[in-house]
C-alpha cells in the first residue's frame, strides 16, 4: 500500500494525466493572445483556412492573419502624362521668368502637376536622364524656357533646377555664370558658403518667415562661377541630384 501511494504521488509531481496548467506546446496560442498591429484573428470554421490547432488543454485556437504594410510605396512614383493638347498655351515659363525661393514665374512650389501645368501653360514630361526614386520624379516643361527641370515629390512640384545653357535667373539677377562676388553683393549675410570637392555651394536663406522652409542653392566651380542652381523646399532642394 505504501508503495502504491508513493507511486501515485510521483506521477502527480511529473505532470501526468490531463493537467491543463502546464506549458503549451511550441507554436500553440490561445484566443486571448494580443493581435498583431493591423491583423485580425479568424477561425477555421469561418474561413476554412489552415493553421488552427489545439493547445495542451484541448482549446481550439487560430493564428492571427499576417499584417500587411500599407502607405509605404515600394516602387518608383507612377507618373501619368497629360494628353497632348490638353494644357492651354502659350508657355508662361520663359527665359525672362524670375526664380524666387517660393517658385518661378507663375508657379509656386507645392502645386500638383495638373495645377503646375496650368500655371506654366505647358505639359510637364518625365526626363529619363534623371532616375526616378520612390515618390519622386524629375520632369521637364514641354515648351518654354530651356534647361530647366522640376522635381515632383510626393505628388507636388517642390524644386526647380537651372543648368547650362539655361538663361532663367533669380529675381535678384543671379544665374548661370554669376560669380561668387556677385552673389555676395546680391545676398550679403543671407548667403552661406561651403566648400565642396568641385568648388563651393552658396545657399541663400530667405529672411521672411513665410519662406523659411525654402532655399536657393548655387553650385560654383573652382573658379568661383555658378555652374548650376536650384530652388525649392527644404528636404527636397538640398541634394545636388534631383530625387537624390
């Protein structure tokens, strides 16, 4: 008798029988498990999906659906070209148009592509010479001023680049071939000069609060002359390469 009592006590201590308070099998879950962000829990009875099982206690459980990622593009921006003849002309962006921190001529930064085309009086066409990136693409006016490009970031026109032989200048008269001395004379203490491997950059920071989020950046060669310049919104205008 003593032997049988001792044997029963040993079996109880080792977790035998149908005790449901012990550890679950690896991978088993219960219905009280918190859901993953964006996921919903479904049962096999409702969906016929696989992946359900029973825990040690015999309670039927179901796995949470794999969360899906939304709102994060994984491919370059898809640009829809406006049909020919759908933008009333003539082109309003011409060589005499003036660049400011807020835009150029009739265009202000922040416009959608359709509204920018209406303001410019010409279509904006993707330029394959500039690689597109996620949520960013470089476009060029179909007509009007030469050697100017716009950067479309997250659906809005946010940057302008002027490169040789572009003749479009800033409202103050700075442009391609302007000297460092001329820039300093035009912008004084609003200009920040920094050295680069190929020369210098000269960044104009506007004084008025309304344009605090915009800049004009000039690229200068080793001789101190402007080789290109760009204007646009902070966060888009800084890299030398558009969509960079």
